[in-house]
């Protein structure tokens, strides 16, 4: 093993914002070192296996996890989409996790239900990494987003950050804003249609040290921005009554709009992009989304290195109390065996799985 052990108290990565500033910096410094000399890390996970359990489609996230493990000298087992796994026969998440524990040393889980990664971590001996849980969070994407902003803007403070598109269901937006709670003096320009506005719970804490400005159009704020974070409309998560076709082309970033932007604006997108960024913008030096995706590889290498070998000790679970989460997309309402788990944030009770308020 290389001598890169960082001070890290977590056994899983469910929510990036749970990490202390020191822990973030540890991962970022390690990712930076790896990017300078990736081959030096070619055998740190020799003999180890990563399981990528992707219940939803993915290109970058799944490949970057797998590539990261291979580059660390390890191997991976995987499913992407549930049709070829026992999930299609009705196997529940808990059983799948317990079985995979026999074969893998670390698990990256992507799931359509909110809170699924946290639920999996209750039953897993191997560390669980949240690779996206429904419309809730996507912490490894956020790690690379923050890494990119830090690297290209030298700071994550005193910035004007536009966030555009699907702020209601975009898990990358939710995770990113939670991570920004650790920074201050930023102005967030939220650009969305009212139907896809940011849920209140992602603003409460951030408001303490930052400002929010609500915009109907990109044009009204583009000249002020240091960062614009574009997102796709999450078609697969829209509820009945939210019509994709009427929303989809509302926000398109093109060269004309960028004419008013600063020269040192950085344009980010978690990808995949659909129509929200015109093709010609790819050639604009301010477009950084492909570089952003590249950073994901080093971040995931650093994260796997840090978590591998950490044993979870699933605690004894009390099954007597059922969930009372009002969110229909919460894992606790679908995987019925899950115990009730709540937490108090800013004097309000939240579901510990999906972080919806419980009134
Ligand atoms: C994002 C996701 O899956 O949430 N993609 C990714 O992992 N880079 C964004 C999206 O699908 O829109």
C-alpha cells in the first residue's frame, strides 16, 4: 500500500456534506497527487473487488468507478440496469447487499429510490458509496464538482454561481448545494421554471451565509456569473402533471447568451447533456464539463483507496417501528422491512433516508 492514508472517520460515503473540511481536503489532495502520477497507484487495491450495483442507467459514473478500481490494480463485478440481476425476480435491496458482501470489498450503489444508499449501508459489511439515490443526492459527483471549482476558481467562496435547469429533481444540484453549506459569501442564482424550483430543505442552512437570487431566464444573470452549473431536466423523475415537452427547451445556453458573460466564467454540467447546451459551446474555452468529468476518475480513485478495507459493523436493527416518511419516492416506503429512522435538523424532524420533512 502507498503511504497515503488520510484521516477519515467514515466507513461509507452516503452524503459528501457529512465530511469535515479536513476530510474533504484529504481526499482532494490525494486526488491531485494521483492525477500527477496515476501509475504510482497501480497496485494499491491489488486483490480487491468493487461491486458497481447500478439500478439506473449510467455511462460516466459507472465507468469511472470501474476504471478507477482497475487503475488501482483491483477488479470489479457489476450490473447496470436490473433486468439481468435477481432484482428483476423481486429480490429486495437488503438481500442483494448481503449477497454481494460475499463477493466484494466495496460497493458503489446507484438506485432510483431516495435514501437507498443509506438503507444499504445498514446491512453492508463492505463500505457503501452512494452513486446517486433517486432525486436525493449524488455525493461523488459533488466531490468532483467542488474539486473542479476549487481548481479553476481557486476558491469556493465569494462566487456568483448560476444553477440552471431541474432544481427539483436534480440530485447533483441538491448534493452540490449541501456541500456549499461549508463555504460562505456566495450568491446563488437559481434559474428554473416554478414547477422545478429548488425544494426548501436545500436552502435553509445555506441561507445563513449565502444569498439566493431567483431568476426566470439565463439572460438576466449571465453577466454576473463566475460559474454556471447547467443540468438536464430529469425526465424519468417527473411526476404526473409535470410535462417534459413544455419544460425541456426553456433553458438553452448558447453562444449568443454567452456573449454577455465574463471571460473567466466556467461552464459546468454533470452530464449527460441533452439540449440545454448548444453544440458550439463545447468549443468555447469557458466550457469545462469534459474536464470536470475527467477529474471524476481521480476523485473516485482517491475515495476507493480511502474506504477500502474499512469494515462496517451492521448494528442490530429494531424492526418494530415502520417508516412515517411522507415522500412516496423514499426507499423506506418501498422496502418495507426498513426500520423507522429520523433525524432533527434545524429543529425540524426529517426522514434519515431521504431527508424530507416529517411534520
Ligand atoms: C447525473 C446523475 O445521474 O444524476 N449524471 C451523472 O452521474 N454524471 C446527472 C443526470 O443524469 O442528469
